[in-house]
C-alpha cells in the first residue's frame, strides 16, 4: 500500500547522529563501534490484519480518559511532552547550570539518534497505517504521512525513559508511566497498531541503554555523572492532560477523523473537566463552591426542577459542583435555588438571569453527562 502522499522526511533515516554510528553497509553501530542488534520483530512476522481488529475495537470503545491520553500525547511533535519533563526535573533537583546543559543535550541527542533509527526502519519496511488497511475507518487524530512501523512516539519515549531514569533513578516509575501512556496513546488515537507501540517501546529502551552504558564510562578526573539518588517527587505529570506549553495548532488533516462535532465536544469536555477540578479544589469564596450555568450544543441554558411534589418546588438554571468522574465525563451537581421564579417555557435570557441577586443552597443533586454541554459559565458567588 506504500506511504501516504507527500511523505514526511523520507531521508531522515540517513541524517547525522551523535552517539550511534554507521558502517559502510549502513548497519547501526554503538558508540564503541560494535554492530547493534536491534531488538525488533520484522514486520513480515506480524499479523497486521489481526491487529487492525484491535485498532477498530479500541476506537469503538474509547473512554474519555483514553481520549485525553491520545489527544495530549498526540499534540505537536513527539518531543513536545518530553522536553518540559526534562526541564521540570532539572528545576526540582536543583541541577547546576553545566550539568543541566549536559542532561538536556544528552537526552535530546539520544532522541535524535533514536528517531534516525526509527525513520530508517519505517521507510525500509514501509508498513501501511491502520487507515490504509481500512480506508473507511475514522481515527481520533489525524494519521501521519509516513509509514507506521515502528512508532516514533513509542520508540523515543522508551529511550527518554531510560536516559532520564539514569540521571533521576528515583523518578523511574513515573517516567515509565509517561512512556507507556505516550505509546498506548497512539493506539487510542487509531493511528498505530499495537505492535508499532510495543516493539517501539522495546527498541527505544534498548537504544537508551546502549547510550547510558556509554555515559557511565565517561570521565574527567572522576566519573562525570552523579545520578540524583534522593527523591524529590518531580511534578512531571500534566494537570488533567493540559499541555505544559499550550499552542493553538492549525487544523490540517487529510485523513478521515471522527466528526468535528465530537472533536469539539471532546476538547470542551477536557477544558471543562479542568475547570471543574479547579472549582472543587482552589476556587472557593466564603467556603461556597462557585455557581455555574450550563449551555447545551444549541446554546440553550440547561434547567431542572427541584423538590418535585413538595410545597417548595422550584426550577433553576444554577448549580454548583459536588464531584467529577473524569473517566465517565460525568459530574454530580447541587441545585441552587434562585430568589426569582422562572417561566422555563420561555427559556432563560441575559435579562432574566441578571435579575438574580441571591442563590440558596439546597439538598437536591443531579448527575449530568458533560458531553451534552458545550459551555460552562462560572458566576461570582
């Protein structure tokens, strides 16, 4: 089936490297000049037709949490999520200027060498993407315009995990979590087969270990590196899968993706979930939770009836958040009773809402699906 039209950097597999070398036959060599035996299965021994069913099933059963992982790690280039991790670890462990430069240079050089190897394999084997096998399949994210095997995200994540764990060994379990999420996120996105990610992680860890073994032997008067053995618990996980360095990337997708309406709802839900988290934690005034209004996808304000069957039955457009289930994209809301009665048949408008000057807490709650709303508007308590 071949690579997509206008393939991305098809010659990158021949670009210069820092630690890994090549012999005259094109074989990759370790820093000592020994031939590397890359631990990766030849694609002829992988049943991609069978793995396609896994991709299709995964896309049909995606949870909101899996979508968050896919979107977070699939935003920008593969280094976008790892570079801030390096920087945060340097800050957390109070790394000296010269050692910080060394760590940054080594990790990025290792990633460079890893991606050169990945691109060599991608275009040598030229394995089709999932959406080339099933040309009617809609993926969560755009399918990249280069061959699928192995996954660049997975391979560079495996390498980054190993090299950073060398410098910050007590952070190793968290770094593994990031690498694993980055890799599996490509399956959740629908743009990679499971083997692309699994074999890629393994290959990346191997390349990282080859480079680390070389680093361990580097000396000045003494060993150059002194890994940080204390544990300072670096804050290296994204807050609710928001980018460390936000950027509004333009939408330019040539492949089939899940419809734009759902994509917008997904982005809205991710944003709102973050806001809800903030409401439940920091943003409280006079010990009251911030009141809010909800609007559906048609721009109409959401309303409910409280105390049904009782003398003090009321209708309201106002709520406060009690709990949030991010995996299910649901929230439990308390009903706030306004001091003005509404004719809900006429809906709510800015003038009627502006007549509210007091809200009363009640004992009534509802659970809502956040996918049903496009806007959450917070009010001053």
